[in-house]
């Protein structure tokens, strides 16, 4: 599954829209953050890790790094 598909499906699963998330990112970064900008970043896979962490926070997820060697 592509980054775009994975993030979009998580956003939708939690009952948000790309517009909802873009609006909240815009508030957080104190700048204009359009749904088109977010969609383009997802489509081109140029989204920054910090933005992915912020999206996860907005929709109620936490990114966890799992050490597979510990299992």
C-alpha cells in the first residue's frame, strides 16, 4: 500500500477529511495549508516525517517504532 493510500485510509477511518486535517495543520503551522497541498504531498510522496507525525496526532494515532529484533 502506498503512503498516500495508507494515510488517506487512516484519515477517513477516523472520520476526518483531507480538508479537516489540512485546516488543523494550517492552524498548527500558522500558515495557509490547503487540502490540495496536502493531497499533492501525499500523491508525490514528498510529505515530511514531521507532517506525518502531526497528522497522526490530529486523527488520534501515535507513531511507534518497533524493534523487530526484540520479538
